[in-house]
C-alpha cells in the first residue's frame, strides 16, 4: 500500500468515525438536550413570578407586625383586669 492509499484509507476511517459521531449526536444527545429544555420550560412556567413572591413576603411581614401588636394589646388588657 503506497502513501496515497494509506492517506485515503485514513480519510475514509476518519469519515466513518465522523458519521458515527453525527449519528450519535442526532439520536442521543439532541433528544436529551431537547428533553432538558422542555423540563426547564415546565419548571419556569410553574414558578411564581418574582414580583408576586416579593409582594407576598411584604404582606407576610405586615401581618406578622399586626399579630405582634395585637398580642401585645391582648396581654396589656389581661394585665389590666
């Protein structure tokens, strides 16, 4: 086998390996990446928007302060009896 034939043989082998990688990428990697993207989209769709979470946090803090104030008022009324 001369030098040119060896080069052609090596190129054919490289081409076969490239085709194998392309097939694996198309049949294995791309579907897995698509599944990951779909899962991420589902998670993002189900999460509450940040603004809503922040508004609820503010409301909870307000309610906590009102409860604390009412608890103090009740305790003061109990002491006054």
